[in-house]
C-alpha cells in the first residue's frame, strides 16, 4: 500500500512564498486487496533533497532522495546499512523498459470546498489508468485504475519548495518510490510520477486525499479480479513547518555500510 501511494501524494504544491526548508507530517489508513493498516509519515525537503520517514504498524522505514547528486538511499536502521541507487542509470533503464502508451493521469477541479485541519481547501478529482499484464510480455492483460479526490489548500508556507523539488525530479525522470517496487510495476511508477508533476502546478498543498485502487480484466481474469475488490486509502496532512533543517539529515549516517545498487 505505501509503495503504491507513496508520500509524494501528500506534498506537491506551488505558491509564491519565501524559500524555506519544509517539514510535513501526515497520517493515513488503507484497507483492501488483502492489506490493511495505519501509517504516519514525516517528509523533509531542502532544495532538491527529500527525506521520507514512514511507520506502517510497527515497521519503520526511511528513504533519502538526492536529486542534485542523482542518488536514492534506502536506510536500514537495524542492519546499519543503506542501499544506494544510481537514479540516473535507473531512470534510463525504467524509461527503456516501459511504454507510456495507454497510461493516463488527470486531475480536475470539482468545484467543492471544505475545511481540513483548519485550512480552507478546494477539491480536485484524480484518475490514473495503467495497462499491465500478468506474467510479463504476452501475459493476460489487466488495467490498474486509481480514482479519488484530493483537497488542496492554496498559499501554504513552504509550498514553492515542494513544487521546486518535484519539478526538478520530474525533469530528470525520477520516480518517488522504492526502485524494487518500481521494477515490479514500472507503468504504475511512471503514471504516479506524471501525476506528481501535475500536482505541483496546482498552487497549494494536498491536505486530504482519498483514493480507491481496483484492478480490471477481461476473459478468464475478469471474475477473479472483480472478486478481489479494491484498495481504499485516506491520507491527511497534520502539520507543516518551515524551520531550518540540517544538511546531514539528507545523508546516510557515517557508520552505515553503503550497498551500491
């Protein structure tokens, strides 16, 4: 669940506020497709660097996205190691392995407004459609469909920095999830990256997002996929801070062993 709808859905914005380091704290829930759980997440952004710390149940994880140096680090606190991915090479590999034909993503205003955690927000309808196959090339076709609503708070402090990060990453073909998960579903990763780039143009912060994920198919697959139901997720922004962040927050700890990928 957390790989499919990563933390970037929570923080993609654009406004004319002053430059600042930014910290965003969120909480989320998910249920369906054999999965359930609650998550809390803290995202730190400083220029073109982002650190995401997530707790799912009792499991903690942390990732560092260093767009400046084209590195992504996945930290393992128990083993004191960090998987270091060369994102320039991985982005090129991902681009050559998938076709964007049939991938569609859209975000459209729906004219609704509401207050979320004291912030006035505007509603947008979201849709992401990704063709896929079971069993690789030549396998049985299916379609992954994500639909939902995100509520945007305009003019929130620090929003320009969020937008600058995601726009800078998008220009270099980055994705915003674990590369191992992206290798298993490259079309989904690419579609989400396209959506993040669109979110960055909205001029505000997604303060609340509800999404439903379902899988559709034809022929023998249709009945099975229909019986699986859907995955429903909800994410809410609890707070945003613009205090200065230390540079070493965006590096693996000095005593960690680096595992080059």
